[in-house]
C-alpha cells in the first residue's frame, strides 16, 4: 500500500502547492487548499483558512501541481489483479506497485522474461501471461514453437492485449486435445494443418482456460482484486474509478463494502451493474437496492448496457458504408427490441445507464431508445452516457445534446488503434472523426474520456494527451479539427467525467464542500508542451483528505 | 467420456424458438436433454413437470433440465460440463441477435461437446418485416446462412401467398437447408436433434453428413396415445404408399401387450420387439416432403388401425 496519512477528526490542514488547477470558473487557479474531515474547506491563497480557526500547514506538495482527483469513468476492476499474470506487452507499463515493466518486442525478450518467471513457479504449474500485442511484435507471428522454447513441461498461455486472442504452447494445446482434426475456426493452423497455438475468440480459448482453471472473473472479484485496483488508481492520480460491468452479487457487494471501508483504501469505486441477461424489472429493482447501500467510497446504482462489440474486432454495429474490408456488420448483444425495453424500464426507474456503443449504428439505436423512453417517462437529468461512442457523427452529438445524453469517448483508442482504424477498419475519413471530442463539446454534450483499462492502460494524463494531440504511433494526426485544448481535456478527466456519473456534486473540481480528492502532479499540465502532457509524473493522490504517495 | 451432442436453436425474437424448445422438452422421450436459455420466462413448462428449482436451474421429472445463461455464456457452459451425470444432449436457445455460427464454435472447440446442428426458426408472420428492419435484417441473413435446418412456424396464421414469399426468401438465403413446417408449433424432437450438415467455414460448403435434399421442405405429423395396434396392421401401414413420406418412426404397444418399435425411411422398413418405454405410452412421428406429404392422410390411416 502507498503510505497513507490518516487525518485527525476536525483538524484543518492547509496544503500549499506550486499551483492548484480547480476546474471551477469562479476561481480557476489557487495556491492553497484547506481540508477538514475529508472535504475541501476553502480554496485560495496562504490565508485561505484564516476564517476557520487554527490550521496545520502541510508543505509536502509545495513544488507540486494539484488537480481535482482524476475520475476514470470507464475502467474495470480487473486492472489491478491482472498483474498477477506476467506482463508481456510492447509498451512500458506500470504495475499497481509502481514498478515499470519494459515493453518487449522480440521473441528472445519474451522467452527470457518467461524463463525468469518460470524459475519462481512450482513444477508443472502453468504460466499465464497478458498484454501481448501481435501488431507490435517483430518477426514471425507468435506461435507454439516459440512458447515451447520457454517450456515444454508446463502449459503456457499468453492472453493478448485485445483479450480476444490467446497463444499457447504445445502442452496447453494437448490439454484441450486440439489437433489437425479440430474444426473450430478460432483454432489457427500452420500450413501443415496442425494448430499453431494461436486461438481466436472465446470459443477457442475457453477449452484451454477451463483446463488451466483460468477464471477471468476471479481477477475482477474478491479482496485482492479490489485492493490491487486501488493501488493501480493511486499510480495514475485516479481517486474515483468505475468498474463498468459488474455482477454485484450479494457476497461480492459485502466484500466491496468491507474492503473499501478500510482507512487505507484509496479509491472511490463506482461499479455499474451489468444488466444484460437480466429481466429489466429485476435489473431495475436490483440497481435501486444497490444504490440504497452506497457509501462514500462505494457508489452503486448505475447500470451498464451492452449493445455491440468492438470496431477492431469487426463486431461493432456500423452504419453504411460499413467496414472498408467488406466485413459483415457486427453483432448486437441483445435484440434491439429487448435493448429498448431495458432502456425504457431502467429510465423509468430513474436509473443512470452507461451504454456501450462502439459503432455509429449502436449509438443511433441507443439514442432512439432514450428518445422513446423519454417520451413515455419525461425524467430529466438521468445523464445516460454513451460509452466509447467512437463513431458518432455531428447528427448524433447534436441529438445527444438535445436529449441530455452524455458521452464518454475512448480517446486512448486514437493512439492504440488509430493506425489500424485507418488501414483496416474504417479508412482515413471515418478514422479522423473517431472519438470526436471537439464535436461533443461544440454541440454542448457533457464529455468524459477514458482508457477502458485494462483494454488500454489506466492513465488519465495519457487519455488527455490523446484527446489533445490525436496522433498515432505511425505519426498520423487523426482529425486535427477534433483536438481538445489541454484545459478541455483535463476537464474531461475530472469534472466532465464526474458529471457523467452524476457525482459532480461531490467530486470533479476543487471547491468548498466537495471531497478533498486531488491528483498530485510533478509538473504543470497548463504550461508543459501539449505533446508532453502524458510525461508528467504523478506523485500521488489525496482521497477524501487522506494522502497516498507513490 | 463421450462428448455431449449440441444443437443450437437460433432465430430472431418472436420467431418461435421457445415453442420449439418447449416441444423438445415435452417430447424428450427419455433423452436427458439440458436446455440453455436466456431466461425461464417464456419456457411454458407444466408446473407438475418441475421437480426442483435452484436459481439458474430447473430440474424436470422426465430427466431433462433447463439452465439460464445469465450474463456469462461460457460460465454457463462450464456449469453444464461439471454436471454429474452429464446431460445426454445440450440444446442452446441463442438470443435473437446471436450469430449461431459463432455460438456453435464452442461445440466445435470444446472436446467434451460435439456440434450436431444449427436450427434456425423463422415465423411466417414476422419474417418479411424482420428482414426489412434496418437493425435486424442483416443479422437474420447471417443466421440463415448458418442453418442446418430451418423450422417455419405460424404458417397457419397467414395466407398461402405469404408462405410462398417466405419460401422464395429461404431458397435464396438458406438454399442448402432443409425446411420443416412446424404445424401448430410441433416439431419432432428426433429430427431437430439429429446430426445435420454443419458449415465449418463462413460461405464454405464443406459440410458433411448430408441427410437431406438441399432446400427440401418438410411437413411433420406426430401422435402420442395409449391405444394399441395389431401387428399385421402396423406392418401394412409401414408398406402403405404415402406420397412424399420421408420418415416414419415410433414405438407402440401391440394388442398382445408387447411393445414394438418401427422405422420407415424411404423404401426401407423395419420393426422389432422392444422393452416398454418409460412412460408406457405409444408415440409416432412422421416427416414428409411438404409439397407431397399430407399429414391428414397419414393421420386418417393411422387412426383407422388403433384399437
């Protein structure tokens, strides 16, 4: 755990900083903030707390820049415990303990890393890896022959960064009896007909995962997962994070309540009840019951609706003219009529829905559904939020504004998948308008931006950097007219994100009365070059007045 | 351990998938079927049939069971594979927007499962509108392209012209799949659960096990009852010329009290003495080419020999 400092009841602490960026129009800048009982007492200069009696001055952030604690409004609990597996990605990535794992890009580096990890494993125990991305890996496509060099006497499974692919060694293949007679299309073959070790999509991965007892669910549940999630948040300046598709069964809710109540737990978690597969009325009752059990650090009651798949997986529902490679349109998660019924019932119950919509046909369906629900139940201010919403056009942003719908755009995608979208999925013109942050703001839509961690690494400064620069690894700038200014991007990872979760009365800006949630940075995002935004060091967080340093 | 045969029942919302599933459960004939559904809501089971209800599982007195998928399809499959004893057949009712080709991959990949077939249910009333729906049309085409068999429901609610249009759509969208007209929603479980052509690749035609003429359309007839038959009458019936009859099979009690199973396929007939079934009830099912076979004709001939 990062070292935490518990505050004393009733004590006033005044933090001095090089600069405090508040996100409040009345007073955008300050140098001092007074905190009492976990909340912001006053914001201003050195005399900020004079009117409030005795105060303890704390200068530890004297050289740092303080922002409102970042709000990651689309992430998943698995972010932390995934590090129980061996990281094999191509980018440098920080684990929940703050250790940076260097990216690897060759077979040799991969095998070396695996061998080192295997030395610490009991005999015969499988090795699980994650984060591997074949797009950025030099040489021949990763296959079982490579992994067999690391071990032939124990199973090895490498989960790719997309979570849709896996590569395994020969021993793992034999566990699932995969051979030349296996007909499943996801079991990739060598030219000689034998399985190459690459397994595409869950149907092909599942028989291996069952036999290796890999349960992604356990990475997203239980005390360890919750604690690791909290640690990962501190590393990136996040003080409030969603777990944006949670089963929230009774036992898990108990665990969440218990773990987040600990004095040293550094994060406010906002789990969204995954409602797909539930009867709409049951889902509504469940969400309302959960909402009633919320605490400050566990905010339940929002719901997650899934509509389509992913663009790079060609499973997003895309309007004409579709995918540039001619791939068939993607998949709905649920019948459009059932989705509409779900939206109608949850909306009528006054619940907030976070709606996964990657393709523009999916966002259109959800806007239709919200409009129909609003006619029947004219609730105001539900703040339903289109999540990802990567392909929305001007018409849809305009409509969102008219309907009071927010959007949480997947800005990180511009960097991590931008080149792929230009070359393989949507082509240059539609890739340029992906995650159109400028259009959202110009149409008056409440905007958040996100990482979808662990799909891309958690890190609001990186997400903001993407929205500001819109560059790709190959040096393309995707839709320069859609760039945000740095203040706008910072707003989208703080107050904007808080608004989409209906938490802006408590968090998202630095103003008296709100939670004392701060991201503590090593440099000033408003003065560094916009290109360097993502390089600013995160020194730690303050969460409800408690200090967590890295 | 033998892999569990898997049959998918696909089709859009309202096509009649649940009717087909209900009919499979009601006519399981001793086969311990496990049905995986999105929710129990529409499964119209006789309350007497349910012997245990445990969260996501219903156990039925005929040995069958029903499980809900919940929010994790693979976790549900895992639960079923851990059952002891394992079911003898797994029927998966996919969601109305599922791509059965993709859902079926699990039964091709998992060594403990074996894909028997993909049945796509369409209904004569809503097919045309669903095909034209901008959010659904393409999904429907994708489903039909994977069909090993198409079951058509609700033909009794529309006029013949509508059925003709439906036929021409199916001839184009699923040219290789035999079609089964489910009169009054009844389908013979053996025919739906038996192995059918499986497409292993998108757009490929490498299916095996072609049991049917491509694109042929079938009608069915079914009987259940306690009446008995004379052995001679049964043998005569099995030889009786019946236009378009593709298959007739069943098990009946003879007037001497013994039980006999019979089977007629094309010009072949056979029958043999068997142990009484459980429950002790006679049953028979027939399938014939839709444009020739008249279920009423068979019904008349069969009723005439019941004692």
